[in-house]
């Protein structure tokens, strides 16, 4: 599979790399401060433990996507 890496255009590699960095950042920031994504007007109560766990799953999903894109 590594022998065919030259077939992928450079711009595609750059775009995927940028998306990977964005997803990793989005996942880390979302894990530590989900209120950044859901402002007060969104109506999401982040003090509820069920919603808080869902927000952690959302952040970890973004982190996993970013790491997969980075590889």
C-alpha cells in the first residue's frame, strides 16, 4: 500500500492533514470545554450528567477521526 502513495495528489494530502489537525483540536477542546461548541442560546444543559457523557463521546469521536486522518 505504501508503494502507491505517489498516486495521491499533494493537495489531497494537505487537505486531509489540515482536517486531521482541526478534528484533533476540536476533540481536545470539546473534551475540556464543551460550552465552547454549545453557547448559552443553544439550550443544551451541560450540567446534566447524561448530556455531559454524550458530549464526551462527541469529543472522543472527533479526536478519533482526527487521529485516523492523521495516520
